[in-house]
C-alpha cells in the first residue's frame, strides 16, 4: 500500500557574495500568484535578536514573494501557541524551483532586518545593508531601496501596533481561498503539518452538485478531520448509515467560512462523539481538488488534527443525528491499514475511498515520525 508523499521545501539564504548563510527544511503551506508561505520548526539553539526570541521548537511561518525585496518570518511560541513577533529580512526576491516533487526556495540576504513585537520595532544591521546595496546592479539597487523605504514607512514610522497589523495581514493574505484562510495561523499555533496535494474525480454526479452548492454558500469550505488520542495508544474510527459495508474512517466534518479549523475539529468531535476535547497538534494538511466530469472543480482543504479528550475516562457515544452507525477503537498504527482498506474500495466508492484514505496516511506518518504515543 502506498501512503501519501508529503511535500517538502528546502530554503537557502545566501550572502551577497554567493556564500550559503543557512539552509533549512520546511512544509509548503500556501501558493498564490507570486506569494509563497511555508512553515518550519526552529531547530537551533535559543537565539535573541533585539527584543525577539527564537526558542527550540518554535514555529516560523515564512512569507516570500517573487516580486518583493523582503521576506517576513512570523515567530510562534511553541508552548504558549501565540505569535511572539515578526522578523523581516531585506532580501532579493525569492527564486522557486520545482523538480520531482521537491521545492526549493532561494534568496540573497541583504543585511538590513526589522524586528517587530507588540511593544517595539527595531531596525538592525544597517551597515551590512549599505555594503550589500553597493554590490547590486543599478536597477536592482533601486528596487531594494524602494523596499527599504516601504518598510521604514510601514514599520518604523507608525509604531508597533500598526506594524504588527500590517505584517499579520501580509502573511494571511497569501491564502488562495476561504478554506485556506486560517492555514498560516493554524500551523503557527498547532505545529508544522505534513502537506499533500492531490486531484481526485468526484464519486457521483449527486455529490458534485451537493458539494459545490455547499462551497458556494460557504457552508463547507474545508474539512476538519481528527485523530482522538485515547488511552493505550488507541484512536477512533467510525462508519455511517450510507457507507459501504465494513468501511470505517477517521471522523470529522465540514468547516464553514469564517470558522477556525481547530475550532471546527473540537466542534465536530463534540457533535459526533459527545466528548469535550482540546487540540494537541496539526498532523497534516491535504489540499485536494475535487473534479467533476463537466470540468467543474472545488479545492477542499483537509486539516488533520490530533485531539485529546479532556476526560480520559469518558466514552464516545455515536450521535444519531450524524448518521453514525458504529465506532471502532483501534491502535493508531492501524491507520495505515485503514488507509489501505479505503483505497481498496471499488465501484462508485472508489474515488471516495481515495479521498478519505489521504488523511489516514498523513496522520499515520505524522504520528510515527513526530509524536511518541503508546
């Protein structure tokens, strides 16, 4: 059985003379026009830059543009799950290459940095900027100087509150649709997910009309899938009245426009199982284009969360109004096998099984590689 292949990004920052300054791995989150947003985990020792601290395990949500002479790092506190501040690099526009499913991003760091917290804004390393600017060709230097003027105007002059708002909007506005509106914040709060993108044909003409209508009305612009962390290394699968016999899948449901994905996961768990839960981690993010024979299509993001019951002794109760026929508790390691069972469905359920198997595969890989759960 083939599990999903998570997408990866490698970022390379260089000095103006071409030497490598740093490289790091990341997960690709958003891509819209010239904008790219990725997420990475800070794996180096604790570092303090002006008023901003980078601690091991912090999540960096990073925005790059192919037509802008700066990039933005949003630094999320791994323990408080809150945004600690922003680090802005004056840099060359990012260069992207995609080959064999691997994405590389590269830029040249031009020295000048801006650090923004809720209380302070600082410009750093001005001398490095002047030396770097002297190496640029005249047209490039003019573009870089305009970027510096813009950053001084947007960050230094108006003060911390306005600078914070402007940078927050820059990171968020890279979203391509309502289903990815909260993706950057979700990764910042709940961790770097495994990311997969796919294209699957709809499983029936009736479902085409139903899903497209819900999307257009804003009733279902994404899905929240959840893995319940139950005692003994077990989790929960369910089946519904209209599923094929023996088909069990991870529970979850639609996210309406404007609802944060983590709130959607907690709400779905309460509605389907009666359990009160809290998010532990964002395991995966699958961006799946569902395509009809007519050519109509909708992109349906799937957010896969690890949830923990607030009361470990409470038993899940199937919700009758959700059409749930039965629950099954299984070891989390069975998620790979359940993905295989869904991939094995035939007939009109074949593409539905492909769609549902993706979240199982990503969850299995994320738990296996990143989380201790026994």
